[in-house]
């Protein structure tokens, strides 16, 4: 699935996001919170009224392409076929059998869900997918993502229906889906492109904010920013300082639940201090693996490297779109330098798409040529360090 459209950021917001010297102390989150405060009353009124919106009674038999934005910024495409239920005599048919596939499954594949629904006289209906197997690609998880989804739908006309979704992801993690939205368009000929469809009803004021949580700010440190977590212990990982300059693909296993991949560009620098000792540091940039070469970085970092080649990358208020998900959090990477790569442990907290304590997560970064296919099954931990296995989400 294509990543969500990249938003344009003013210079001050970009500076805040990348932790560079900014125009003032405001961050994109401050601006977003102000907007939510200003529009809260109007949005609450519209959403409350929208819960009872009706549609029109129209014929929905046939094939449909559905684009959904689930809470947490998860993009999902479905192919749905409606047929009149056996014994149905209404015109148009109101008792329907429904078969549901992922949008990119082969046409001759067995449907993921077979269910029934009844369209009310006001053009509304509920479509329940229980369970819905979204596969491993949606969250880049080690195991298939299983969800229970109820689509509260209303027919706009014979070519479109849309609505809100409730339910939850039940495995490999728990994630409430209430507040998700979707849009479906008739696709009897199979010519529609998923990425060209909206993911909410036209003018929907209740559309989710692509994973931006409404929770308050993270615990502040002494400078008013996020609290830096305790550094993970890597003393049992052999490490030696060396020139790490180059391009890397970083693969992280987040508590054994989700796999994340990032593109790191690193420049290694050395100089001799006044005491004659060699001092080393890394300048780096970070992007999504899917970003094209030459694209601006999502964030930058600078960190010293100790004589044994160990270093830390602290990413407070980290925000990046990865694989269609808006990932946000306060993330610390503790690394050891190996002969051919670097690796280590992750600490901190993710706030989106789920709240997750990252303690116990691992990563490995190996040389990579940006713009090429990521390697198959790259390591996600230091040698001899097994990544966590299916730790329970909090």
C-alpha cells in the first residue's frame, strides 16, 4: 500500500521535527493541539450528529473496492462482492451475502471472510468481518495481523458507500480501531486504483488524524522535553571503533511484535583533542526506506563514539511515516560497532500507532544501497542476541 501523502511543513515546524535550531520553541504537536482545541466543539457536534446519518436505498450488488484508514494510521484495502441472499425478493436486494478479500489477493483466492448483512430502508447497514486476516505486511509484523472489524456503512448512491469502523486488532498486539473510516466505490470491471480513492465519507469531520494520538504530552525531562530512558546494557557485545561512514538499512524488532526498517546515512568524524586523545563522533540523517535518494531527511542526529565504538542515538519526539504508518515516540538506540555493521538495543516509548514500551527491543544496521530492494530477512539483533518473542503489548 502506498504511504500516506507527505505533508508540507513550515520551516519552523521542520526545524522542530528534526531537532535543529528552530524559529521558536513551538513544535508541530503544539500547532496541532491548538487546532484541535479551537475546533473541538464543532467537531464533537458534527461527529455526534454523524453517528445517526442515513444514506439512500440503492442497489449494491456487485464488486467494490474499499479504502480504509484504521486508527493508528494503518492503511487497508479490501475487495468486497455483494450478492442477493437466497430467498431475497426485495428490489433492490436488502438481504445480502458478502465476500471479503484483501484488495491485492488473486481473484480466484478463497475469501478471507464470508458474511451476511441487511440494508435498512434508510440505506444503512453493518458489515462485520470477524476475523479479518490482514497478513504480515500491514504492520510488518512477525505474525499475521488479525482484526475484528464492524463497518457502520451508509449508501451514498449506487456507486459509493462509506462510513466509520469499530473493533480492534486482536493479534499480534491489541489496538482499538474505534474512529477508523472507510470509503468504497463500485469496481465491477476491476479498473480502480486503491490509492486514488479517499478513505472517508465526503466532508467527514470525524476522519481519524492518521495516528496522531489525543493523549497528553510525554513525561517531561529537566529541560521540559521527553525523559531520556536508561541506556540498555551492551557490555556483552564485542565492539571496536571504526569508520562507519556509509548508507545503512536498520531493521528493528520492537518487542517481537512489529518490524520497523529505517534508512540511515552516517558520516564518521575523528579529531585529536587537546589531551592528544582521538575523539570520534557520527553525523547522521534518518529517512524511511521507501524515500527516494536525494529526498530530505526526516531527522538528523549527532553523537559521540566512545573508544570501544559504542554510541547512542537519542530521538525525542520522533515522527516518521514507515510503511504507511505514522510512527511517533521517544526512541533511544544504543549501538555497538561490529566488523561489518552496527547493532544494539532500543529503549523509550512509542505513542503511535500503539502505546508501547520499547524496552527489550533490538536492532541491526547493515550496509545498503538506497533505492534498491531491501535485503530478505536481514538481522534485527546483535550476534548471539535473540530478539524478544511476542512480548505482550501494553
